[in-house]
């Protein structure tokens, strides 16, 4: 805490691109600002800026220290605001990460509804299908399918997530429909990529029976962007595995159709992720409660769009929900 003012000076200098401008904002003379930055660098045993007469340029050490400094300062500011204004003060910026399809097709609408309730809240929305580093990228909340292995994250369950094999009616009229996974070799397939590689091993279950089809990558369309995969399916380029949350409107409108409904693809429930050791600001808590309610309202409607016709799977699904 002794050098908190020096850290703020460093962050402001980075934002403004000028040490003297940062000093003026904090009520310091240019000489005092320069001395305080030098003191901070001496304490860290690292040079934070490469300084010239015209500009400041962060060093590699400076970029690393900036990320951690911004995170620490914002947590302190949030804690101070919570203490001074009470736990019901919902204001400020929330930084959210979500997958591309879900972010564009549903989350943006829900964020508009939330802002109507809390007009003093602003959002920074990062859309990516990879799991963001919540600390290094300064993310308050990430919405993701499945459960992460990172023990430093809290994963709050939001909703079930049925994943379906789907295609456009035009494609199915032209090529026919597969009846079981072993038929998929005769069809065009669209594969989503991930940080671990392309997800081209498709496993389906029906009762006690399991069939796995490995999509040959040399003949498949492939993208790391879920929205691109969805658009390719809409264009009639082949079959794709998609979350029911991403294609609900397409199924309702008849732009896409589920295929092999009696075969179940593994579910990947939706979770809200946030850092275990980070102060959860009132605005983040309010948004999390709001999203939990929206997911609960919508999940039943989505399941009805693509019912599984295998009674054994449905019985297991109902048992998981009770648990």
C-alpha cells in the first residue's frame, strides 16, 4: 500500500501516453512524477517504460505489470465503492467474455434488458470461442459451455445445454437424412475447432448403445468460430453439431432442422465463470443473478425445440435436473 500512488501514476501514464499529463491529473509536478516513477522501477528492479522525448513505450515487464496493476486498482476501487455506497450500488463497467454465437444471438439482448434496469452499468463484451484468461484479460465474468479444469475459477451452473446435430432443410432434401451415426460417412460435415484442436470425434448414445463417428478433416469444413459454423450450416454446406442455445431461432424459423433426434450428443451445461479470489462487485453480482433468472426462464423452451426420443436418455436427464 505504500506505493499505491506510484502504481496509479504508472497506470495513468500508460493510459494518457504521457508521464507529465498523468502527473498533472494526480496533482504532481513533472519532476515529482518522474521521481515517483523512478522510485517504482527501483523497487521492482525493472524498467517499465522505454522513454523518449516524444513518447512512452511499455517494456515487456511494463506490460505484465500494467495488467496486474489495473486489476489490483480496480478491485480496490470496487471495494471502496461497495463500502461507501452500500451493497446495492450497481454501477460501473462489467467485462464479459462469451462464445461468438451465444453472445450475438442471445446475450446482447439480455444485456440490453439489464441496462434498462441498471442504466449506470456499462459493458465490455469480448466474443471468443476459446476460454479467456480471466485474470490476464481483466474479465469479470465468462459464460462458457462445460466445466473448466482451472481450480482458481468458480463455475456457477446456469442451465442445461442440449447439443444437436443439425442441417438446413435444403441440404437434407438434396442429400437425405442419416438414421444413425454410422451413416454419417455419406454426408458433408462441418467441424468446430478449439484450443485443443478440431472437435471431429462425434459420440452419440441411444439407450445403452454408443456410436462414435470421426469426421475426416481433409474433407470437412472447419472453423474456430461458432458463428461461421452456424452460417455454413444455414447455407446448406453440411451437418454440424451446435448448442441448442445457438440455433434456437433457426430451429423455430425452420432454417435448420435437427437430425437423428433419437441419438443424444453429450451435453455441455452452461456455467458462469469468475475468479475465486477476486472481489465480486455489486454490478457483477446483480448481472449474475439476472442471467441466472433468464437462463431458467428460457432453458425449458429450448429443450422442447429438440426433444430426445430415447426414453432412457430423457429419464437420466430428469434425474440430473433433480440432483
